[in-house]
């Protein structure tokens, strides 16, 4: 499995209703750093949260957030009770 690795700090927010979990983290990637995804060289982005949990998120979920300036900002990842992807949204300054 090919991964883009990040060491940026992230925040973990506990359970939501219905057994869902939310992870909030920041990303700072230049457009050039994200090019390996578009070339088919990587498929997932690795993020480590502040609790030490490693998340592997498919890069396709970030496509709508990538601009000519890259991929920057705070993101909220919502997972279902068994870890399935539910949503990825951009957050404001780390607020869930």
C-alpha cells in the first residue's frame, strides 16, 4: 500500500451519536506534494492523531479540497461504528 505520511498534529474527538467517531486534524500540503496521488503512485494519506491513532484516508476524499496552492486547513473526518468512512469536511480552526 502506498501512503503519503504526515506528522502534523491532530485532535481526536470522541464518540458522536450512533457510535460514530470524529477525528479533527490539520493538513499542509503543497500542490506538488499531492501530485503522486494524481500520478497513481499513492492512494492513501496517513494521519496520526494526538491519541496515537493512525488513520489511512483514501486521497480521493481530499480531491475537492486541493487547489493550485495545495491542501491546507483543518479537516473533520467522521467514521461509523466499525470504522467505515462517513464524511470528510473542512473545519474552522480545529473546531469540530
